[in-house]
């Protein structure tokens, strides 16, 4: 069973002012917002299905607004089976931290270059 409460508590504890959480698929924004109670900025516009063009647009938008992005990724999800969003964020910045959340997926903190 996904432990959204624990993941959200971890993100709140480790996030810095201005950090943005990007769930992929986007509907995972709902439990993140619920447990965060306004203490995390959650971006729910990740493209589904992911196409190279839409992912690039998304990453350009993210990098113009925020410097640090937490990707909450359901690896292997049908909406982005090739991990295009992860690859685009990796190309745009550097991975700072990564960990697995049981039942949820891979969590990666990126520091983006503008």
C-alpha cells in the first residue's frame, strides 16, 4: 500500500523554500496535497501521455520558475514508460538525491540550470 503520509512528511522535512514537487502521473498530486496541507508546492501538469515535445515544454516551464524539483515517479507507468520526464530533467540539471518510496515509486531531487 502506498504510504503517501510518510513520503509527504519526508518531502516536507527535506524541501527548501521554492522547491516544487512534480508527481508523474499527475493525479498523484491529490494525496501529496492532502498530506502536505499547503506546506509543499505541487505541480500537476506533467504531460500524460508523455511525448518528447510535451515533456520538453514541461521542463522548460519548470526550469524557468524553480531551481529545485522533486520528481515523484511511478516508474514504468503507461503514461511515460520510457521515462521521458526523468531523462529531460536529468539533461537539464543534476540529480541531488534519489530514493524509493514503497508502493509509490522513485523520488529524485533535481537541481535545474536555467
